[in-house]
């Protein structure tokens, strides 16, 4: 399976994906009943909100393609120096290939370089709610490292309270990528 990332960006006034294509990602997330897991904090509840934050927020969205089929999406935000917060959603139909997909995405993103040849990122971080043990185990199995559990690190819109989260990080060396 060949994994590619299509950046959702604007080049000379033209977007690399249509508004309908981006909103369809969120619709698919809802159909797979992943929206309350991926967007547990409640910031995105509709396809229009999803489009708005990906189009006008400070997010770098990537469509994840496997053999030209959209199998999910990843996005980066909360940029500081050479760090970013990493997020990932794969559609349920592709969970059988999830390890290969996740490793490929991480390798591509953590090894992106500027025109100068310098790496764009040295570190990706993320918080996973402690109740999502499946995601925590998956992330640790696929190159993520745990810095521990942080009390009240995330807001859960469903429970309407702050909850504990596992702090996960990725660095380039953890991915054993040869260039």
C-alpha cells in the first residue's frame, strides 16, 4: 500500500481540495462514529465548522491517500518553533492497515524539509484522553512515546469537565527513518 499526503493548501488562489471534499471528510468521520472521539473537546460538531477551522484556522490539513483512495486525514496545529500538535483520523474501513498508514504519515510529516534543506519539525505532541486506551496503545505501538498522564489536560464537551490525558510525543529519531 502506497501512502501519500495531499496538503490542503492554496496555490495561486486555488485550493488543492474543494470545500465539498473537505466537508465530506467530516461527514465520513460522523458516519464512522469517530467525531465524538476525534473532536472530544467539542470544537467541531458540523462539517461547516470542520471546513472553517481547516480553511481559516491555523491548521495544516493533509488528506491521507492509499493508492489514491482517501483513507483518513491528519493535521498539525499549535505551532511553536519546530514543534506542532499532531492529530490523526483514519476511517474504520481501513483500520486493518492502520499500523502501516500511521507509520507512513508520521515518517512523511516529521521528515518534511524547508527549501533550505532544514527539517521543519523536531517534535510533534498530542494529548489522548485516558479513557481512549485503544488510541494510546496504538500510538505507543507506532512510534509515540509517553511523557505521562497530565491531570485535567483536556476538556471533554460530552462530560462538560476537564479530564486526564496521556501526553504523547514523537521525535524524528523515534521513527528510525532512513533518508
